[in-house]
C-alpha cells in the first residue's frame, strides 16, 4: 500500500466506495490507520468547488469526484481490493485543491 493508491473501503452507511491513500508510504505500511479521501461517482453532475476529477486513467470504472474537503481516518485492515493509482497530473491538482479547501498557508 502506497500513497495515492486507490482502494475500495466499506463505509458503514453505504456500499463500498473508492478512497485514495493520502498518508505517506511509511505510515501506510506500518500503522493501523491511514488517511484517505473519498471518491464518488459523478453521474452526469458537475464537479463541486471542493472536488477533483478521477477516471479510467486512475483505475476507476467511471468518472468520479475526489472530495478534498474532508480527510477520513481509515482502518487499514478494512481496505478491500486495490483499484488503481492516482496519476501524477491529478496528484498535483488534488494537492492544490487540499491547500485551497483546508486553507493551508504555503508561505
């Protein structure tokens, strides 16, 4: 398991959804919990201000939105099948969106 890998995660209120691992590799390999961002299918709607597009290039079956305004704490042992890996171009987009959504200072 590495940072930017996409897995299915069985959220308690819904069917399993894709999440991607935000935690650094050292944490993802050694700790019980990892940080991740939820991906939801777009189903023809526009991206929200807090979302970034993922699709087949990243290993998903359809266009999905990564929600960058909430970081989930995920139990590593509950992660299901690996679905893909976020491509470098989108890693940059997501990083910028996280800075924007969480109002992180970069100076």
